[in-house]
């Protein structure tokens, strides 16, 4: 067997060096050299040498069968995964410390272990700590197998002996391989350890869950290639001051992207929230200016959220444009459209926009709602309490349709709303029972509806 060889590769230009240096000699980048294993037979190569060799096949000879899925025991997690856990899939879950990643996986593994072998590998906690958490949550984990280990070669040996159908690594930043000399958590260690685990999962058909840390910017720590190596990337989000948690799929080879699942953190762990719209709707005692309900879309689920806008006189030379949950640059564009095509100027006003509940709205369907809420705050005239609004605004003042308009309207009707201002192209054929629909094609028409 050839001897392993270590080289240092620049993550900016790809140049290689035999020794580590603070600066790349080719491109001049600082602290960009990373330890890599580039030649020789590595332990992962030797370990998988007993598997059957690869066979080249014609596409027409391959039977396209449906993937085998199994329920995780949590309906909201199944929704985000696309219907359940696929055999042989690799799922990466990231989130802030203490957000509930380990709690979510422990509840999921407790349900799965009742039907099939499950191995939970913890590198951050002892088996006693995991057992105490399961007892505190009231979970039945008699069949769940636990392992405290951080060396990836030993983890794979134990997995080959236990033969689990589901394997959990908590977390990938604590795992290291003996083939590299860098400390656990280094870029090279995370990449090489994940590669060995992914290879094991694909060859054995084991569903693999990897827990990943996130940086202060909210992205997964470690190399970006880690997200490309896995099948599904989930982000566990939530506000520390709120008990609600959102799990969001940003990559999914077996389901829809940007699908979300809602949970509430309780003393007994995470509880599923089947009707998330009710969380983000704050019913005021009386109508207030600057508040409007919009229907956004997260994955395949329509979601009602409240958009609040405060317009106040500015005493600075540059009025402030502050957004929470929306794109700040898009707010500036919408105010320009309102001035040009609606005749309403806010160049001397501070504008603050907030999406209630900490929801992030990334789609353009919030444009019309933001503009109407800003006008309501400026004029101090409340909008009707039973009104919902959605639609995209173009630079020419036109109101463009959005995706799944009828599904959004049905979600609004279900929550008792009676009026809607929507793009004309989103009006369902034959109307909708219990909903008065105002179809608009331009911003001026929407403003006319508000004037009555």
C-alpha cells in the first residue's frame, strides 16, 4: 500500500505547497493554505475495498424505481424532507447553539428506533447526558444505540458491526480522521471525515444525519463543499426570545427547496405546529395604521403574516430605510415606484418595515403589501381588518402575478378574511366563495380601491 502524503492547497487559487505558510506563494492570499490528503491509499480507500466494484450501465437498462422513504415520526420534519427519510440519503442540519438540533434528532431517533436499528454517535456529550435528556423529554429510547466517539475510522468500524439503518453524527465538527494532523474542526478534517461517512452511507444504504455548527453570520461552519457532498441541507432557525422554531430546507435532492416546518419548544421538547399562520397573525383590539396581512409562500405552504410599516418625519439629511424580514434595497425601489406611479413622496420620511414573528420574506409577493402599509401609516388611516394583500410591483407601476395565487386566497378564507387586493392574473376562475376580490393591474388601481 502506498504511503499517504500530505500537501497544503490554497483554497483561493488551488496552488499546492509541501509545507504550510501564512501566505500563498502563487496568488498572495493570506491564511488560505489547507491541509489535504492527495496521494497514496487512504484509510477510507482501504476500508471500502471489499465493496463490489463499480459497473458501467446504459441509461435504458437502469430501472427508475421510486425512492424508499420512512417517516421520521415528526410530520413537520417529513414535510421538509419531502415526505420522509430516504434510504442512503445524507442530511446536514445546521443551527445556532442551543436552538434544539440535538433535541429534534433525539425525538426523531426515538421514533425511528422502535422500527429499525439506529445508532446515535455523540462527540459533544456523554451517553449519560443524552440519556438524561431523553428521560427529561419522556422519550422511549430502549432500542436506541448510543456511542461516544470522535474518530471517524472507529465510528465506521462500530457502524459496520452494528449495521444501523439510520446513523446520526452529533456533530461533524468534533469528528476527525487519523490520516490528517490538523485539529478536529479544521477545514480539512471536516471535509475528509464527512467524505468517509458519506461514502459509507452510500455503499450501505444507511440514512445519515450530520449536525453542523454555524458561524456568527448564520452559515454552516467548515468548507462550502460540505453542502455539496450531502443530499439535503436543513437550517434550524429561531429567535432566542421566542419559543417557536423554523426548520428550512435550502437544498433537497428528494423534495422541494425552501420548504419549512414549524415547531414550538416546550418543557417536553419540540412540539409540531400544524397551523403556523395563526402564530404570525396578531389580532389588534382595534384597527391600527401601517399594518396589513399578506399571504406569502414557503415551499408548498401558504403562510399568512403581518407586515407593519412605520412612516415618521425625518430630521436627518438622509432619511432612514430600515427593514426586518425584508430586503432593504427592495424597500427603496418600492418607495420610488410609489412616488413615480402613485404620486406619494416619502423622501423626507423615515420608513421602518417589520415582518411580525421574525419571519423572513424573500419573495416579491410582499411588494404590494409593503406599499399599502406604508401609505396607511403616512396617512394614519387603518386598512380593513379583514383585508389580505399580495402581488409583485414592477418599475413601470404594474402589479404582476405571483405563484399559487388561488392557494393563498384559500388560506386567507380559512382564517376568516373577507377582502383581498391581488393581481388580476391571480383571480381564480369563478371567484372564491366568501371572499370579495379586488383585481388590480396597476398600482394606481390598488390605491383607488383603498380610497373607495
